[in-house]
C-alpha cells in the first residue's frame, strides 16, 4: 500500500477534475447552468475511485513496457469509472454523442496533465537525490 502516492495522486486528480469539468460544463451547458452541490460530491467520489490504482501501484524494478502497459490499463480503468459514473449520475445525454466525445477529451486532458505533473515532480525528486548522492561520494561517505 502506497498511501503517500495515492493521496498525492488524489489531490492532483481532484484539482484537475474540478478545473476541466468547469470547462466541460461551460461548453456543454453554458455559463448560466445552475448545478447541485451533489456534483462536487460525485466528482470527489469519482476522483477517489480513479486514484485507487495509485494506492497499490509499485513501479520499482518495472521495465519500460510493463510501465507503459500499466499506464494504458489505468487509463482504461479511469475511462470505465468516469463513463459509468457519468451514466449513473446523468452527466451526459446519450442522444448527444458530442457530449461523450467531450467527456473523453476531458478524461484525456486530465490524465495527460496529471501524468506530466507526476513525471516532473518525480524527476525533480530523483535529481535532488542524485545530487545528494554525488555530494556524499565526493566527501567519501
């Protein structure tokens, strides 16, 4: 169980879901749409469900292909959760296919941005660790 990674991912996902769903709602329903507070609870719940794989993900020792396969699997899982929740919570109208396309694009954008942010933060962390290790080696441990 990787509690820290899961909580961090949940925070990133919630932030971006609220941001991108605001854009989605604006273009799909218009600026004057009045929404229930239950939408926020729905988004929090779906964000938690989509962050679940990151609580149990272990990237140590994985090869590149395994990591890519894992990312594709998680992306498919996220799509399944969001589209199922969208159906249950009536976030879109099946008679309007463009809403489904917009939903998919929203999922894709959130996934890409979260992945980029995570990569940048992980790279920054790795660079910092490598810098400390290099300094230790120079000082003879």
